[in-house]
C-alpha cells in the first residue's frame, strides 16, 4: 500500500529525514518509535504533504501513485489520514459541519454526489456509539476548548468518519490518561480492516499494550535503524534507546 | 422636487445655500429646532469638512469623496410610496416593522407618524418636530452638541427628515424595527440623514439599520442618529452595510445611557466604497452596559473605518468592544477605540479587542486602542492583532481533504463567526451568516441585500411620487 524509498527531507535547510525506507501492506499495523527529535513527526508531515518541508531525495508511492506530486488535500482524498499530535482549534465551525465538508470534498474528488443529510447523521451516530463519544461533542466547534483527551478522541472520530486507507497517528497517546488511551486504542482496533492500514507514531511502549502492531520500527537520527516484531517494543522499553545507539 | 446643485467648493456653496434658502427650506422649524440648526451652521462654518490632517481623520481621506459636484434633495418625495413594491425582506420568518428612507426622506404609506396601541411612535422626524415638540426639545441635538466634528454640525444644520422612534416607559416592542436607508437618484447625491430614537424606562427595543443603494452614481451619505436609553431599558441594535463602491457612508451614532440600561450594537460591513462608523456611547447612569461589536469584510479598494468612543462617566458600568475584520486586495481599514474612564467612575469594567486578517501584502489596517483612565479601581483591557491566516490550521483542514480555497473560506468564516454569533435575533443571525459565507466566496454583490428583492434588480425601480404634494 505504502512504499517509501530512500526518503530524505529538510526544513529551513536542515536535514531531518536521511533516507527512510518503509513498506506498509494492507491489513497491517506499524508502530514507529524513537526518541524525541529524530524525525517521527516530520515523516508524518511529509507523507501528509505539509508545506515547508523539502524532499531532497527518494519517493513515496501510495497505491501506485506518487504522493509527492499531490497536494495535501489530494493525498487526503486518496486515503491518507493524519491524526495530529496537536489538533488545531477552529472556533466557529462545528465538528458536524467540518466533517460534512471534508466528506463531501472527498466524495467530489471521487466523482460522487454529496452525502445525503440523513445518511451522514446516522453514520455519525454509529461512529459516536462505537467510540463511546458524548453526544454534545459533535455540536461543539472543532477542538475549541477541548481537553487533551477530547482532542485526541476527536481525531479518532474524524478518522472513523472519513474511513481512510492509511491512518498515521502522530503521538496520539501523548497526554492521555488510561481511560482516554483505552478509548483511542479501541477505536483504532475496531476500525482495523483487511484493506486498510495504520501507522502509529509513539514515544512510549504503553500504547502498544492496547494496539498490537505487526511491525515495530525504530526511527533514529532520520533513519529507520531497526525493525522487528511486537516483542521489540518490549525490549526497547526495557533496555531504552541507548541500546539502539550502542548497536549502531 | 427641488434639487440644489452644489458647486465644487462644497463648503462655501453649502454656506450660501443655508444663508439664502433657510427661510423657505426650514420654514416649519420650531424655535428650538431653528436654534439648534443655526448653532450647528455656525459650527460647520468654523470647522468645515474634516481633513486627513486631523488626528481623528488621519486614516480616512475624504478629499476624493468631497471632490465631485453633488446635488441635494431638499423636498420630501411625497406620501403613499408603496414600500412593499420597493423592498421585500429576504430574511425568512423575519417579522419586522419596516420603515424606510428614500434619499434621506421618510417614506410612508398612510401616515407620516404611526402610533401603535402600545403608545410606540414610529415615523418621520420632520413630522415629529411639529407633533412632539417637547420630546424633541428634550432630546434632539442633545447628544451630538458636544461634538467637534464638522460633519455632525453639517448634518444638524441641514437635516430635514429621517426616522423618529419613541418607545414610552414599560413597553417591550415585539417586532424588530427595520430601518432601511435607500439611495436611488440618477445624479451625484449628498444627503444628510438624521434619526432620533428614544427608549423609555424599562422598555426594550430591537433595531436593524440597513444601508443600501440601488443606483451606480456617486453618493455621499452623512447619517447621524441620536439614541437615548432611559433607566433599565435595553436596545439591541444592528447596522448592516452593503453599499456600492461609489458611495461614501459616514454613519455617526450617539448613544446616551441612563442607569441600568443595556446596549448592544453590532456593525456588519460587507461592501462599500468608504465606510466610516462613528460610535459614541455615554454611560451616564450607574450599572449601565454597552457591547459594541463589528465585523468587516473588505476587498478591492474598499475602505472601512470604525471609531468607537466609550465614555464611562459614572461608577459601576461595563463596556466591551470586539471588532474583527478581513481585508483583501488593496482594501484598507482603520480601528480607533477610545475608552475614557472619568475620575469618579470606579469599578469600571472595560474590554476592547480588534483583530484583523490581511490576505494580501497590499491590504492595510491601522488599529489604535486608546484607554484614558482617571479612576484607580478599574478593570480595563485591550488588545489588537494583525495577521495572516494560520498556517497550522490551513494544514489541519486540508489534511482532511478540504481544498485550499475552501480551507481559507472556512478559516475566515470561523474568524468572523465570533462576532456574527453575538447576533441575538436568530433569523437575522442566520441571514447574516449566509451573507458572510457568500461574501467570503466572492458571491455577494452590493445589490444582494437583506431587504432588496434581488429579482427586481433588472427592472428600474420606480417610486410613485405624487408631484402635487411637493
């Protein structure tokens, strides 16, 4: 599904990614771990198409399409979803309106008519129930005045509504208490299907108690330096990132 | 109908018109009104038109607006103009009591002054001069008289008609009163519109003031409204400005508030050549409050100027100002928020905020918060920002599949919504919300009004004027 080859990228002339290689197949859950400042978020941004990053070499192929040639919104319409580490507040725009706009723009991209209001509402009810979200959350403005936990749940709710092919969750577990963590993880697990994939970017092993990855990668100094099975996350937790460094 | 052509030297020709024509033009003046007029004329002769050299006019240059030859319409258009033929309110389920001014003159069907069963009087100011001399003496010209503005003096010197609203004590006016100011004239027109609103003790009024134009000629509207709010009364006031680019609109509002009264005034400026809103609030009675809001969306070469002066004269009053604007292309904006807290006005609570988004590097805004505080136990805050659309927010929205253009609209809409959401009449809020969305999509033209029926746009709008009445 996603094939990243020798990807290097810089921001303001500073090289952050230094030849990343990553293969994600449909049905898989990948975890990308690593200490702070090694390029985890940059990798997520470059895949999603954030402005300001310059790709200096390599390619990102997603379902046969060269992502680097597409705008941010086109990538989203192709099925990329980024769950933000710091979701942005948009006062004055309700989650309902925001999601409906997003969904209809994605449908338009695929040559579909806008979603009928009734269908949209029942879909929203269904997903809210699935994620155990409070009713009133969706009437509020996007992320405005939300607690950290509410913001992250809202990210998962958007993911549930937009049904992406590939979801990249950037530090979705940061700042969450155990209950919120469980809800977020349950959402991710319930949304898992044979035809979609998830990349979880995380700092700690904790989230991986709830979301069991097929592959764990360690990103260090702009490169994926080690990949392995889920047991590697435990080993990392135990031995720390110094262990990785010593192996380099 | 008598039209007076004004020569290029506007000030001296206005002076000679006044001197020569006063006896005939203002023949119906009561001694009180005549006195106010004469005094204002002398003041205008002394002050003249404002120039960019004056501090209060530094950001708004009227020299181009004052350059063309203008005409004055010195006689009423006559009675029995069918308002429904001209206007149709597009706001669904919006029951309003509609009063209209055509080229500055009150337009009426049956009677120049309507007296409702509750005792509320709505109608022509010219008629009120004659019929309610005591109320006029008590209020007319009282709230503007300290003004050092040449334009206020000019208006008072030449004002002949406008809208008069009187709400007696203890009346809650059920209908929203909608004041529509229409300009339809085939030559350049300068007009002095004058309104007087009196809200009695413990009475409540909702007022929507719309400034519209039909023609494409150059117009200069110098509108002055005086509003008196008696004890424990309230006024919910809206100003909707959607004008063509040839127009200059100077809209001066003077609010005078007695104790316990509350005012909310919201200026929504969507289009216009030059718009200047002067809002003066005198908090003269304790525990009175004023919320002054504004939102402006300007593009091309449009210019918007909001001047707010809030005078905390006594203790325990509250005022709040929030103005938000988006300026595109070469548009320019000015905000000047002056809050005065007098020596004895302890426990004043004053808040002020002006936020701007500039979409291009050619758009400009000049914002100046100005707090003048002479009391020591007060809470005052102010803030002004000028910026671009937030890059993080743009990325967030686009990462959901929303196009760059729509993401921009969404953010601009969200920015304006903070002010629009303060509109407490649901039907009006809905409509203005729609207009703002349309405006942001670039689909709102000046003839797309809340009150004008769009389908009549192609037809030449005709007013049935009875010439014999003139």
